C-alpha cells in the first residue's frame, strides 16, 4: 500500500504544494485539512494513526519524544522529520522517493529523519 502523508501544523505548505505538482496522485493531507492546528503532539499522532497516515513534521524538538511515548502503547504509521531549513527541492525529492520506493507498512512505528 502506498504511503499516505499527514502534515503536522508546523510543516511547510510550500513543500506540500511542490510535491503535489510533481506527483498529483500523492495523498498528502495538510494540517488545516485535518484540523490539527493547536492540538498537542500526542493527539496529532493519534489522529494520523487513526487515518493510517505517516506524519511529516519539522518539529525536531518535541515530536521524537512524543512519538517514543506514543508507540509504547499504540501503533503509528510512522513519522518523518525534516529540518525547518531543508531546501524545498530536497524535501520534495526525499518524500517522493519514499512514496515511490517503499510501502506504508515499512514505516510502521518508525521515526525517520530526512534526508536519509
């Protein structure tokens, strides 16, 4: 099964738009579409898990710890963390490569820093 993405509230919408331009069929839900703004990390992780979506975030400070807490008691489709200052073209290439070359099941309960 293909990866479905969920953007965290802090994730760059410019990256989402650029990725959708490169691959229009990619399933990448924005934080606004999912109504995630203002929710605590654990609730964001729970909503992404309920929808079967890999969470994509720039939050390298609190998300790793909250993810570790979350997977102690629940399953997660995974989390990808990208640096806030990652060039848009690199972020698009990394996410597109993961979407094209892997299955969603490979990322179950995995937190992955990008670029690889």
